[in-house]
C-alpha cells in the first residue's frame, strides 16, 4: 500500500467511510458520496480515516476532500492510499 494524499472529509463522508452507510439522506448526498467512493476504488485506491489524537480539522467552509460538498461543517482527517 502506498500513501497518496491527506484529505479533509465532511461528517457524511466520515460516516460512510467508517460504516458504509449514512443514517439520513440529505439532498441525495448518499448517491454523490457512493459515486466518489466507487471512483477511488476504480483507480485501485482506498480512503481510511485518521484515528490520531488530532483527527478533527474543525469547522470549515472548504469543500469536502472526498465528495466535494461545499456545505459548512466539521471536517475530519482521512488518508488516501493506492492498494
């Protein structure tokens, strides 16, 4: 496995990466998140959450590094690896 990049993900992506599901579907975000995940898998890549002590990036208006959502909210660290 080879490290590719650090990204900052929204809460919805955090839940999807951690659990494979999102409890509620706001504005069809589940489809968007699943599509981005499939694109990564198609490139032979995987995204893993960063479980270090400083895993939270805090509130941000910057787009999510996984799904691209520009909704404001908490962001969390994740890493992309080539499998």
